[in-house]
C-alpha cells in the first residue's frame, strides 16, 4: 500500500498568542482528495474544523470539514488558511481570493499582522423558538432569529452569555448547524458563544462565520457599521467586524502552533 505524505499546519485563529482563539488544521493540496479521505483526516484531527485548499489559476478553492461533516462556510479555518499561504507559500500579494462551492467568492486581506475576512452577510428572520431551544436553555432568550445556517438567540446581558450551560444532548437534535447566543458587551460592542453539537463541536471557541450573522443584527441594533466583538469561550477570541452592504469584514490575528507531516 502506497503511503501519502502531506504537510499539515495547526493555526490558532483570532488570537495573537498560542493557546488562544480557535485552532484549525490546514492542508494545502496539489489536487483534491476524495470526500471520504478529507472527512477521515478531519475526524482524526478532532478539531472544530480542518481546511483543505487547492490553488487554481488566480485563486484558491477551499473546503472545510468538522469531525463529522463538511461545512458550507467557516471563518476561523479560512483565516488560518490565509495565514499559512501568506507565511509559508511565498505569496506576495496583500489579498488572497478563495472560492467555496457552497459560499461563493471569499477573500482575506493582510495588513501588518491583522487578517481581514470578506464574507457574505447572513439574512435573518425572526422566528419562534423551536422546542429543542426552549428545552435546552434554562433562561429563555428575548428574541430568536434564524439565519442560513444557525439560530441566533438574543439575551439581556453579558452575564447571561457567560453563565449559559445549555443541554447539548437536546441541541444535537436541532435540524441546523448550530446555535449562537449573544448580548451587548461590557467592554466590546457585543459578546457571543456558539454551540454545534450536531456537527461534533460542543462549543466552538471562536466562530468567524457566526459573525456574518451577528454583525448585521448588532449593526442595526446599535446603529453603527463598525463593531468590536468577543467570543466568550474558555479560549476566548477577539474580533472586529464591519458591515459593508451585503458583505461583512471580520478581522483578527493568527499564530502557528505546529507544522508537521501526516502519512495516509
């Protein structure tokens, strides 16, 4: 049996230091592997996301896998992929163009040590809370919205977000990617947490794609287009967000944790 050797990077995204933000694995491939093989690698990594990237003529195609399934959009693993390409692949431009078969054109721009994602803004619809949310959360949200991939739950205070301990077994039954909970922040414009047990991620440390949902909501709520944000997981993550028309710019730092080879 022929063994394949592949370089793999693990990057802490939305953090300026290791052990913070959200870890993602990145593999830059010459050609696409089978879906089954990429899923197996992501499951073996057991991180919230593993990104696979293939260079095309003028851009890079990107796909993201949780330990259980392929995702339609992932912010922190895109940020991590850009960090890898900027630092280890002799890429000299300031902007990397990515293409996702599920989410279209995406980009990441580098300015000093800050990376900025350019993602499509989510469209929100106010809904009644499904039974699973009512059963999973002890404290009921003020409002519930549904975006393309996730539910968004609005709470009174930062303390509500910090103290929340939902029943993840119940949330696992939701027919959606995950649940975002959010409130106005004390030191930033808004805070949040993100739960996606149905994808094999009980609580995601820092979720870039969730901020395509959070930013339009808080931009309208607070009457401003530029916002500061913090995700209140154990690792924590700092982000700045800007709503520009139907796009969201999400900025943060990234650092390398390790570089190694996998053999499959």
